[in-house]
C-alpha cells in the first residue's frame, strides 16, 4: 500500500508538470500579441510594452518557464494585470462561495443519488425505479442554467420564498448563507443525482442477486442492513468512480451556476478574467483546478482499496 | 401422513403439503407439488434426489428465502414450535433465520461477501440476534473458527474470503451458521463443490459439531453415499415430490421405490476406485411446467403398469417407519 501511494504520488507530480507546461504555453500560443490584446484597442505602444515587461514576455521562452515554474512552486501564481493584486489573493477572496456551493452540491448529490439508486434497485421496476428513469432523462438533458432560471422563477420571483440571487458569507449567519445557496445547489445537483443514482442502481442490482446476499438474509439480517451494509459496500467501486467524475465535472457546472445566481465565486473570477484577457489569473486558476483534479483522482484510487480488499497494486 | 408422528413433542419441524411455484414469462413451474415430512429434535434427516428435483427449493421455502418476484409458496404449512413459518411476519421470520434455523449453501466460493472480513461476517450473525458488544461477538467468531478447526483462527479472523480455499470457506460458513447455536441446520449440498478429501473432512466436521451441539440437521445431497455416512432417516425426492422415506439402514436394505433402487444402482462403489462410469437411470425427468398425470416416474420405471400412468400413487406405509409412493412397492421389495 505504501509503495503504491508513493508511485501514485510520483505519477501525479508528473501529470502536474505536463499540465503546467501546457498552461504556460497557453499565453505564448495565443495568436497575435498577447500583451497587445490585453492592453485593448486604445492602448499606446508604451502601455503594451509595459504589459509585455510585466508578463516577462521579452525573456527567452525557457527562462520564462523556469521563472514561472519556480514562482508557482514557491506559492506565487503571478499577479492580475487589471486588479494589480496577486492571483492567490484574488482566489482567496472568491473561494468561499465556490467551496460552499461545491460542498453542498456534493453532499446533496452523493446522498441523494445513492439513496435514490438503492431504492430503485431494491424495488426494480417499481414506482421509485420508474421515477428515476424519468428524473434522469430530465437531469441529463436539461442544462443547469435552464433549471436555475426555472427554479428562480418558481421559488423566488413567484412565491418569494427564496432570494433571487446573490451570496451572504457564512460569517454573517448560517441561515442567510444557506437560504442563498438552496436554489444554486438544487439546480446544480440534479444532473449529478441522476448520474450517481443510475450507476448506483445498476451496481446494486448486480450485487443483490449474488449468493452472499442470500447468505446475509439467511443470517436474519434486516432489509436495511442488507442494502446499506452488505450490498452497498460490494457495489461501491463503480459508485466511487462516478462520484470522482462528478467532482471533476463539478467545476464547469459551478462556473455556470455562479453566473446564473450571481455568486461572487471562482467561476465569476475566471469569466471576468477571460473577458478582460487577464492571462495570469486564468493561468493561476487553471493550475489550482488541475491540481484539484489530480488530487481527486488520487483520492478515488485510494478509496477503491478501502472498499475492495481484492484489489492489489 | 402415515409416518409415525406420534411422539409429537419430539418433532422439531413439521412440513405439510408444501407447494412452491415459480412464475416465468408464460409458464408456471410447480417446483414442489405438496411435500410432507418432519424433522425430529437432534436427528439428521437426509434429503436425496437427482439435481432439479426440488431439494434446494424445499430448503429455501422453509426459511422463506426464495426470490420474491418469481417464486411463491402457494400452499402448505411449516410448523416450527407450534407456529406456522409461512404465516409469520417478515420481522418474525428474520428472528428465526440464523438464530434457530440456520443454513449453509452449496457454493462456498460465492456465498461469503468478498469485501468483509471473515470474522466480521461471523460476528454479524451473532450481533443480529444477541445484544453483545462488538468485541464479544468477535470473541465468539474466534471460538467458532477454532471449533470448525481452522488453523490460526487469530489471523483468519481478519482474512477475506478470497484469501481462503473452498474447504476453508465452507468451514467459515459452518462457523457462521452454528454461531447462534441453532436448533436446526439446513445443509444444502455443503460438500458437492469440494474435492473428495475435503468432502470427507467437512462431512465429519458437520456430524461432529451436530453431536456436540445437539443440533438437528437437514442434510441435502444428491449422493446416497453421503446419506449412508451421515443420516438417521432419509427422504427421497423426485420431480418435486417425496417418493420414499425410511430409516437409513432400512432404505439401503429394502428400497421400496423403483427410483430409489435406480439411485442405488448408480451409486459409486467406494471400494472400486472412483472414476468408473455408472449406470444412470435411463429416461428423462418430466417437465414441471405441465401437470403430471399418474406417477411422475412412470416414463422411466421398469415396473410401470397401466394404473401408474393414470393415477398418481400416494405415500403409504410398506413396513413400519417406511413409506413409499408406488403402486407396486410390494413387487419392488420382492424383486
Ligand atoms: N430461480 C428459479 N427460477 C425458476 N425455476 C426454478 C428456480 N430455481 C429452481 N427452479 C425450479 O425448481 C426445480 C427444483 O430446483 P432445485 O430445488 O434447485 O433442485 P435441486 O434438487 O437440484 O436443489 C428446478 O427443476 C426448476 O425447475
Ligand atoms: S407407481 Fe408405477 S410407475 Fe411409479 S414407481 Fe411405482 S411402479 Fe413405477
Ligand atoms: Mg440444489
């Protein structure tokens, strides 16, 4: 196990290095002069030269890369051209809504998806199962922003039960924080619930017909223990995979949801940075997000080992 | 039924007219067509018959472990301590499963959960039925592993099934089944999937533990040789019915049903090496999807006469404690 973790860590570092090179080249491969594009149409040549200087574009490519990589390794992701602030500072200012939305969404999606899937499998062909089929058709095919605007229309504009948009920091009270996140979380969770529930159902259905489930029944186990204890652990590997995938795809959904509900998070930071061609911010956030992807992958791989003792590395 | 049920309070399990059907797309399979038998306290009852005759269905019907969607016990009674198992609520039957009636299965390779440790799976059986702490339950698992003679029980407690051989897994199944000291153990072909040496060891283990714990055993097998070694009484099943029942010595000395005779002729003679081709009973088993007219064994029976094909024989005593469902038992006995 220890050896496996080491090998996995080394390969994760390798992946990050390759990703780093691509992100670095992004700025250099943009057609045209990146500095001129960032400066805008009305910029003077001096301003363009200033930006080029700030980005270090006058140095040879290899020197630029080494400087950039060393900066990242020492925790310096560069500075925003427009705000003039370090990228890390900008990220930390915007991280709270994003983390809140992501965590709530994952909690809702994982518990909702797994429970939904288990019940659908337990009574395969029954009411819950048919509900799941209909639900996942909607969950897969209707985009987040449509669901978002629809929910806003129903619960905020119509009934005024929930705020239309915006964000309140958790520091200002749990209730207002939560109330502002209900609709974004629900809108974002639907497709993940559908995704996780489908896989849970399929995996559980297979496990439920196994001989060891009959053994568990012969021991006198309750339905609850049979489903959640024996079957779920046996069915866990594919479910873990989709949870990992969902986490990874979550970032894209978060960007859209933040825009729909006007949440000042990382997603909005990136969208603004793209509009402003603020490359250091784009690169910095990309590096952070890629790092997160790699970590999630690592965590899922290690989790397999925990649920299935037959896996040997 | 004509068998002596007179020593009433000695009867542990009393099955009457059990009917179990499987429902397919277009057809109904009458897997059990009204079987009646009983198990006495502490005895070993053998159930024999060719593959597909309904032995497993009988066992699963008793504990109500049949697949819910496709199978249903449509008639009969299963009396256990005065109450009918078929009438109990789901909750009540769960209390009996594993605690008072336990079961072990034919396939040791797939009958244990691959992702839980062996100790955990045995402890679970204890914890479902008794209010004991986790550590006490594990202590009981350790004791059970020792009892089924697994070497190094301390380490094996934390092993997973895939780290064990088939024989060892069957020992674990036995440990799990006996952990709550049940009154009845249903062993459904527990040695069929094992090699010959391992078969003998597991058989000996079951007999030994049964005697030590006073458990009654319903021993299901297709092998009459196993019956001879383990059982006091035997039931012979054919096509979802019981065709003969007797004390084991009596059955071997004087089989009263042509099917039993056929089974005995096709028994491997253990003295003459193992792998010799045996004369199988010729003919095919009738389909259980259509109602059977007359004796179900008639198409294969060398004794068959006209009445056999018209009217089904019922169980009747041919001697004391020996009953058979055959019109011509007397001739069969005399043959
Ligand atoms: N899951 C099932 N689905 C449909 N029919 C079944 C099923 N299990 C058993 N049967 C029917 O019941 C009969 C008896 O099966 P079984 O009790 O398993 O035989 P055995 O004596 O070999 O244990 C079979 O011949 C088959 O027709
Ligand atoms: S009743 Fe007739 S057919 Fe059936 S076993 Fe007896 S002799 Fe054979
Ligand atoms: Mg069977």
